[in-house]
């Protein structure tokens, strides 16, 4: 009991540290969520002035709000119970060790550890997220990239190898990466210095590797007003430039939304003679097949899936607000994304890693918090259509380009090979949505499908390393990675 009395001030001080850090951490997560929520509310209020809500719309939103509140409450309570039950068990054992002089962690050590972990969540991790900006994503102002051309809406960069001794083979088959509009380009260069960059996995094989980056929509009217036809035409200009430089047709490599855009651009026929292969990664080919996102969008009445995401810029042009659209993704998994639940998930990560979650966690969180961009209205509405209408039995997509139908069977006529990769645990673009083209192209001999483990961004963040169990440049489980697919096309052309 003497030892218990002597240590009481230290235990009390550590408990105070824990409580203050817990409050700070929770405030951080609520602030992040509420900032986005207020942006969505402001944008929706402006939209309601142009399109007044009907009584049915009001009832829908009221019911939806109650459902989201229930998900957030249940998810938060379950996460708290899960964490604190384990914490109570550790605390009880520490108390026994202290009272009876048993070996193992005592109450002073227990309280010190818990306080330090919570302070890491509250103070150290936000700093790590800010510091990682110098390593995360494309650092276009460094000598690892060359700005090679631009169009009205895009800057095009050539990505140079990070692997020592590797040089670009200028006569090799080139690849052009098409990032998604909403999620941005930087996830494709996750942590190049750590060997975790999807883009550099191509460049490090000596492949001429290019990335198409959308110009800042806030300051570029051409992007604000861009149509799907503008995207296609400017992609054609870029591919023509690349082919002239290397003498080979280009492989288009689209990620998520970029994969679908690459597909429709090819099906339009405008890239004939310039592009002979498509790589799509976690791309929603038929949104109506999506159990979560597709089902969620289809619930929205009328044009609400896009209308209340529009913002009017100072110059009068309308854009789809990226913060609002990203909030919709959070709603899909609100039991995990609610502020309190998210904080406890991060607390569990800090505890399991002894207070050192590493650069990967910091980079992922930076991407989630900061890498959101507005979308041109036409691009946003095109994306909404694929979740409202399915691919027809004849293989016709629900969107058009140049007022023409787009049929999947055109790939065979155009001589384009399609490599399709999806993630088994993807909650955003699930297997059925990503692989919807398989039943249409079963007999066309143009499609190759590969399954990766993990979630939506797993392919971009986890498998670029040379010794990965599922290497981008290798084979596994009777399948192959996207880099290996691209290189095989190049090898097939060689005499």
C-alpha cells in the first residue's frame, strides 16, 4: 500500500495528461469532419435556391439524416467499447501487479504508456501528417520530373526513375497515367523514397512514364468548363506527342475514375493509331453493380446525386465541390468515419505500433484530409450516370461522346488490349462494379483481369516493392501485375 500511495501523484498526473490529450484528439477529428460538413451544408443551401426541395425530398433527407446518425452513434459506441474493454483489462492487471508486487507492467508504467500513446494521437501525429508533405506524392519542383507539355486543361510530366542505375529506354513502349479528378494525382506517387509509388514502379523498369495532371480548377476557366469531349481531345493531343517522341503506341493507365475516362476515350475511336492498350485499376465500369456506392446514389431522388454538390465560383462558372463529394464517400462508411470512431481507430494503431505508426499512416491520412479537388460539372455528371444506368446487354455504356454510343465490343475492332485490376476488399469500387465488362467481353479475347488484396488504394500504396507478395512487376496466383502486363506488350513487339 506504501508503494501505491507513493505512486499516486504520478498516476494522477498521467491520467490528467491522458484526459487532456483525449479531448484534444477528439476535437481535431470533429473539427475536420465538421468543416467538410459545413461546406456541404453551404453548397446544398445554395443548390436549394435554384432547385427548391419538394416535400418528398425533405422527408428523404430527414430520414437519411436519422440513418446516418444511427450509424455514427453505433459505430462510435462499439469502437469505444472495443478499445476500453481491452484498456480496462490491461489496467486491472497493472493494478494487481502494483498491489501484490507481481512481475509485469505496474500502474505507473501503464498510465505513462497510455498517456504517451494518446499524446501521440493528439499532438505528434498531426505534425507527422504535415511533415510528410515533403515525401508524399509527386514533387514536381524537383529533378525527378520533367514538364514536357501542356494543354488547356492538363500539365504533362515525365516521371524519372528513383532506382539507382536505371535509365529510361526512349525506344520502349510508353505509358500515360490518368489520375482520378476527385482523388487527385498524388496517391499515384505515394512514397517514392520508400519504394511505394505505383507510378515509379513503371519508371524504375526503364519505361517512358508520363502522368497527366489537371490544372488548378480554381484558377483555370478551361478546366471549370471542360466537357468529356475536351478531355478526350486533349488526351489525343498528349498521346500524339508521346508517340512522336518514342515511336510506339501508348498504354493508357487510368486509376479509379481515370480508368473509366480512359475506356470511353478509347471507345470513341479518337485515339486510334495512338493507343493500343488500357490498364484500369479499381475503376467503376458499371456503377449500378456497386452494392454500396451504387446503391447509395440510386437512393437519391431525381438529380440530387450531383445538383446539390455544385458551387458557383466568383467568375460565375459552376463546379462540383470536391469536399461535398468526398463527404458522400465518408457517409458510406460512417460507422468507421465518424469522428469518435476514427479517433479510436488511430489510437488503436498507435498502441499496436508502440506509438510509431510510421510514414505510411501519415501519408494515407494526409491524402484523406488534403487531396480533394473540385470537378468540372460535365465530368461529375458523367460519373453520376454510370451509377444510375447499367451497361446494356449489347455492351453499350450509359454515357456518350461526340453524341455517339460507346460499345465495349469496339475494343476488339480497335485492336486494344485491356488489363483490369480490382481490389478484393474495396468498399468504394467493389468487384461486381469493377469487373462488369467481363460478361460482355468473354468471347472477344481483349480483357485480362487481376485481383489484388486490400482496399481501394491498396494497389497504389502497397505492392510497388521488389519483394512484394503481389508485385506490380511480377506474377502471383496465376495472374500478373500491371507493370508486367505493360512490359509483356513491349516484349511482344520486339523482333
